[in-house]
C-alpha cells in the first residue's frame, strides 16, 4: 500500500523522469533537392532498386564472379565489420541512459595493538567487518537530453554506416561486372591481333616470294614487314593486358578464379540486360545508399547540436547504495544490520574558458558541412544518372555505326586484294585496307564494351542491386 508519506517521497523521482523528456536538438528538416525535377532524357518510371542483381546480370560466368566477390572481397568484409562496430556503439550510448547497478561484497579484518588510543590498557583488539549490498554508480539524470542526443547521434551514425555498406556492395557488383567485360574485350582484342598477325605474316611471306622474283619492290616488302611487326607488338600488349585483367578480377573476387575463366571470356555472346527505368530524381533519395548515408550523417550532426547545447546546463548525478553490514557472516542478514547511502551531486558550469561555446559552434558548423555533403551527394547522383541516360541511345548508335564501318572496310579490303591479284593496283593499297580493317575491328570491340558498360553504369547510378 502506498502511503501519503511515500507519495511525497516519490515526487522528486517523478519530477526528474518528467524533466528527462525534453531535448535541445533542433527540429530536423530535409534540405531542398538542389537539382531539377526531371532528368534531361524522357524515361519510364520504375524502381530499379527492387531488381536483384541476380536478375540483371544474366551471364552465368559474371554471376559466378559476383557471387565469389560478395563472399570474399575484403573491402566489403571491412564495410560489414564497420556496421557491427557502429551497432555496438549504439548499445553503449543507449546504456548510458540507464542506471548502472552493481552487487558488492567485501570483508575487512583489522588488528589494533594495546594502548593505541588511551593510556588505560584494554589489550589488543582484532575485529572483522562484512558488507553486502547493491549500488547505483553515477547515474546522470538526462534533464536536458544530452545523453539522448548522443544516443541519437550514434544511431544515425550506425544507419549511415549500414547504408555505406550497401553502397559498397553495389559498387563491388558493378566493378566485378565491368572488370569481366574488360577481360572479355581484351581477350577478343588479343584473338583479333593474333589472327591479324598470322594473316599479315602470310602476306609478308608472299610479298617476299614476289620480291625475290623481282615483282615486288623494296618498299612493298618493308611495308609488309612493318604491318607484321605492328601486329606482333599488339599481341604482346594484349597478352599483358589480359593477364592484368585476370589479376584485377582476382583481387575483386578475393579468392582464386575458375580455371576455365578465359575460355568463356568474349564479348561475342548473347548479352541481354533488362531495361532499367530511371523514374524521377526524387526517387534517388530512397534508392541510392550513398545519399541515404549522407542524410543519416546529417541527422547525426543535428543530434550533436543537442548534446552541445545541453552542456551549458547543470547536470545531476545520483550515487546510491544499500545493503547489510555485520561483524560476522552468520549475522549479515539479521535485523539491525541494514546500511544505505544516497549521494546526489550537481555540476553547474560557471566558467570554462569558452569551451562549451566553441563545441556548440563546431557542432553547428559540422551540420552545415553535412548539409553541403548531402546536397553534393544528390547532385553527383543526378549527374551519374543523366550521364548514363545520355549513353543509352548514343552508345547503341555508335555500335551500329562501327558495325557498318567494319563491313565497309571488309569490302574495301576484299576489293583491294582482288585488284592486286589482277595486277591493277600495287600491294600498298592492300596493306592500307588491311590496316583500316584491323583498326575498325578494334574500334567495334571498344564500342561494344562501352555499350555494355553503359547499361551497368545506369543500373548502379539508379541504386539498383542492393536488394537480393
């Protein structure tokens, strides 16, 4: 039963709990988007973030490499560990809002000699003291919301770290996909250079026979040899590049790669990525983890202002303990052995040399910095999407033009070779046509790589792939 006296005793505690509901954090308002309301290109509306990466990357080897990277990549592993570390920090700051209760037990034994305090001898004295109890150690009443602001700051930092981990995941997926396409492209260029070197070696051998027969000139022989040596140099260059591409993929995957990797490394396969609808710029706020991370960082800075403001106000700390004291263990819990202490303390800042004001100024400046960072993240995302959208049609048009260029150069080479065999033109025209065809095929492979990479870039820019 609660008596009238006990109600009065509970009044200070109720008042304290009521006052701890206030906070000095500024009200958070999301900054206005510093970009246009629409992209430069007209695009259908949709949410690409809901499209798992397994559905977008339909090449079996590419999916295998991405899966290996998600399991073994060290950068992604560090990002995941950072999330766990941030989660633990949140728990620490939450615990500061609650009293810390400790159970204690101690024993003191002392011996005092005779005639220590008076001239009348009472003989030597030996005594024992046993203590057991519970104590509340330095519980700060959060009147002004300082501890809650620190808790909120830790919570927002954790959410920002988690979003950064998702951004790292998206970036890794795109890097692996692009690295695989680059390996495919360089492997195709290596095969093209090898085929060209063989073809030009045969042409050189024929030219040398013709030269020995007095039909071809010294210039014809020199031109033919120059073409062979150039192709041989390309073979060496692309061989080196393919090896470096494999090393880059191995680093991203974080483990050994399949032995049959190079066998399937070609752009001459059926590449078909799903359509990636762009939606509206405002969708990026919920799609792109880097923007989400930037906003949580901004919210953390906003909460830090509340903690800095609270430092100007008094802080009240409670320390209390209660238990039993006895000279022997057998009487420790008997009546008359109860002992308690209650030590409230108040700390009132009077003069600190301007430290609190400087901390508040710093907190406000940090918020302004994070606002700028948040706006920059939105602007960067808007640019990424616009650049990727600009490449949708242009890369396809470029690829089509390169295909027609190769076809035209092939016809030119065939005609030049035919005219040379019929004695109408000299061999120099054949070499020029052969070089043009070789360059056109190289440009076609580069255009095909650019067109495929553009689709991956758009998928990443729209924040897709972090849902699985």
